[in-house]
C-alpha cells in the first residue's frame, strides 16, 4: 500500500450531521473546504432552502442518519489521532482505518477515561461503517471510491480472515406469541403492548413500521402509515417501508384472546385514540396516554421481556436467551409459522424476492425435501 497523502485541505470534522443545502450558514453540519466559496442566498430564498433541507433529511430515516453520523465521528476522531485529514477521501487512509477497526487497534480517548484499545469490529459493522463514510463524503461533494484497490483489497482480506456466519434473531412462533401475551396485564399498558405484539406478528411488521402507524391517514403526519379497520373482516395496514408503499391485510384470529384486530380495537377504545400516532407512551399513573409517538426501542424491549417471561427457549441459559430476541423476532416468527404458500408470506413481508423471505424462515421446511432418499439411499 502506498503512503497516504499528507497535504490535504483542512476541514472541520467535529460534527457528524448532514451538511445543509450547499452549507448555507453552515448550520446543519461541517463547513465546506476553504478552497470552495460558500454561496450567499438572497433572503427571499431562505424559506426555500429550509424546505429543500427538510426534503434532503427525508431521503433517509432518522435511525440511518444517526448511524451515519456516528460513523463519521468515529472516522474523523481516528484521523485526528493518527495525523490524517479526513477530506478529501483518501483510499489509502480509509484502507488503514478499516484495518485498524478489524484488528482492534483503534484507541478510545473518551474524555475523562483512560486510553484503551476498542474491541475489533465485526465484518458487518465495518461494511456498514464504509457505507456511512461513503454517504457522508457524497453529502460533502467529494465521493469516495469504494472499489479502489486500497479499500476493496483490504476489505476482502478482512472478510476472508474474520467473517463469521450471521447471527439471526430467534423467531417467536404462534404458540410463543400466545404465551407472551399471557404474561401481560389487562391494564392500559397491557392492552397497548398486547396490540403491538399481535399486530406486529400477524402483519410481519418491522418495529419502526409498528410505531410509525397513525390511526387514520394524515398527510401532514411524521408517521409511516395508517390503519383502517373493516368490521368482521380485519384491519388494512398501509405502510411506507423500505421498498415503497404497500398494503398489509391482517385478518381476525380464531380466538378473541389472541386476535390482533380485537386487541387493536380494545387499545383504541380504552386509550381513546382518535387521531395521530396509534401507539403512544403511557404515563406512570398507567391511566394517561401521551400524545407522543412510542419509540421503536420499546418494541424490541417488549419482545425480549415477554419472551423471557413466557419461557421461550427455556432450554438455554438465561444469558444466551436474553440475546436471542428482538423486534425482528416478530417478523421472522410469521415467516416461520405461517403454513401457507410462500408467495403469500413474501407479499405480507414486502419482500422483492422469495430468496429474501426464506432467510426469515428459521424452522420451516427443513428436511421437507430429502435428497438422500430421493437419490436411493
């Protein structure tokens, strides 16, 4: 690998936020390199700049932007410690950076604490971090060439030496969900959480999709969809997901105790939800429903807590069980439980290919096709 360049333009790398539209006023992120003049915008266009900036932010989710901001801060902090300039992107420097991440030689200099080496990052985290850097460089008008040999070859070596089989979250199956909802009370918080679990499972929804629902359509809402209940039939969930808008049909269940539609109706009635977010925070008195939307982290905690309380995978030690479950367990659970043609599961999950749907099926169809017997053995 060639020595990395040392004479590069200086840039303020302390902020990881998305740069504003042509960095007007430098309010949303780093300043542009000193060699690039910052255009001045007439006062009459300031509102338009704000509008364009809002649309730019809407191009990616808040969670994605937060992750990319952390990636940028981590990279620029490493550059400062090693004496490199983070911009413009140098493939040699980035190759050194991902090598340091993979080997665990990145030094943590958190204020107030001792200097120490951070643990080596997984291959998946390094690849995600590269995506974050590529995004950040693009926003700053200096795209990164990820295919450059100084990056691609180092990454290939990291994959070959450190790659491990993916760890998938445990799927909670139909009987598991029944046991999980039975651990919940029948107070206001229990009604809400029961509706979250049953709707998330039967709809095959992501945790962000669950908490992003509104009770009715509202084009001015910050949500990601809404519901429409059809009496005696089910609920139609309209979602804006990763692959665009889609409709998810959730039918009524065989039992009122585990019916997602009945659980949803009970929560709406007793929570007195008329407009706005469907799932909301509840105050400590367990009687007052907030107007604010529930965080998607609540779904992950809820799945984990109820799965442990219900004794799901009790054959494993407690420490291992705690790592098995997340919000994704609901989505994988539907794919693994529904004994129906694969194309229907694919449609419910919003997957573009059947291959992606099969990745969600944890315990289904194993050994159904026995090539050993088919070969005559």
